[in-house]
C-alpha cells in the first residue's frame, strides 16, 4: 500500500507542476483510524498528504459530474466503471480526465472490524502483507484483511481499472467463479407477499437522510425526484410507503448504471443493506441483456438503446 501512496503522490506532483491538470482528486488519512477522506489537491506542495490503503472505499467518480476543469482522479476498478458511465452520459469529457488507475485489493469494512473489536476503540491501524494491525488503549490485534472486506468487494470481479492513463500499482488477478447473486436468488424465491415483507423490514430503520444517494456517483440529478416539490412525487416523511418508494425508484434509476461499488451501503448511518435493491437490477440486466455496467465506452447501456430482439415480456 505504501508503494501506491508514493506513486500517487509522485504523479500528483508531476501533473500539477507540469500544469497538465488543475486538480488531483484522491484520498488523505482521516482524523480517525480506518476512515480516509476524499482530498482535492491543487498545489503540488499538498500532494504529500495523499494516501492509499484499504480505507479508500468512497467512489471518487462522485466528484466528477459536470466539472469543467482538468482533473486527475485516483480510481479503483469500480470507480473507473462509474467514470465510463459518466462519459456515456456526457457528464464529463475524456480529454478533461487523467485517470490514475489503482488496481484494487478490496476495501475494508469498518463495521465488520468494529464487531470484531467488541467496543474497543482503535487509535491506530496499519496494513501490510494481507493483514491489518489495529491497536488502541491496552490492546493490539492483527486481522487477516480478506476476512474483513466489504461484502461487495469480496464478490467483485472487476478489481482492475477498465480505463486509465497510468497505473499506480501492478494489475491484480481478478477473482474467478464468483457467484454474485446467492442472496438475490434467495429473495427471488420468496412468495410475493414475503418478498414485500422482506423489503419493508429491510428499510424499516431508514431515516431518509439520503446519504446513500449522495454517496452514489450515478445519483447526480440536479433535483432528485425525492426533493422535487412541483409536483411532489414522494412524501417527505418517514411514512413506510414513501420510504419504500424512494428505495424502489432509486434502484430503477440505477438499472444498468450501478457498478456495485458499495459507496451507498458504506455511507448509510444505520447499516441498511441498500445493495439488495440495486443488485437485483444488476442481475436482471445481466441476464436479459448480457450487459455489465461501465466496461466499455463503446457500448451504450441497454436502457438507452433498442434492439429488435430485446426481451419484451414485461410489456405483454
Ligand atoms: S468493488 Fe471491486 S474495485 Fe471497487 S472497491 Fe471493491 S474490490 Fe475494489
Ligand atoms: S447504487 Fe451504490 S453500489 Fe451502485 S453505483 Fe451507486 S453507490 Fe455504487
Ligand atoms: S443512507 Fe440509509 S438511512 Fe439514509 S436514506 Fe439511505 S438507506 Fe435510508
């Protein structure tokens, strides 16, 4: 991870000094262990604050929509796929971007780690050779990092950047024979009433803070449908129907656009597994149209194109 950090810092200094970009978007260490924060560098002198480890789970494509300056961005596999979505949706131009591709080893799940620490407060964390060493007052543990990855990362099959100008690390071996939809098939197998119950229960703790939406690079509409007041499509209270409407509609808006980057789930303050909605759409789009989001700038997503042979059972 140290090697990534050094290469990111070196690239940032070079790109800013040579005035090839106006800003570099990466991460710096957060104020608490296991949480890094997005960091925008405009002055090469600040580049040494840039940092990389398994706590860079925020999807930095979220900072790109509608920018007009020249940007270098550090991007994991999923981030680059969301950049492809932005390019396909004309949110930014390729010539504005310099992509520092970061082949990804998976991001850490700080909630899983907190569970393992059983209330003990970490004050320091460091990764090396597949382990995470965490210490605090009167304790120190060494964890096997692959046991503490975010759930989406443990089933990720596109860890390498799909689009980049330079790499900040060696390409990684992609995971093979991953069954991404075990949980979704279980939900599909439920009777309709039980499925309704399942989703109603899933979102019961939702406080409608919209952190999931705000963390999502694909949610960039200037006015989200939940904030619209003329007409008001969805009520703004914690009414159950309104809450479910928000989640279902948001999932539909993400059909063929979600990369399962996990930013939404990571951002939810009450730990709702919001990817259960978007993964179902991902599975359907893959099965119906053979399409995976953001793998190519040359293929338009199925929901904005038409082919005579497209499945149409849903309109019969
Ligand atoms: S989803 Fe894949 S590319 Fe994205 S952070 Fe997880 S392992 Fe890395
Ligand atoms: S819905 Fe969640 S997993 Fe999908 S692209 Fe948005 S933040 Fe990433
Ligand atoms: S982040 Fe969590 S609590 Fe907030 S709106 Fe999304 S699901 Fe609800």
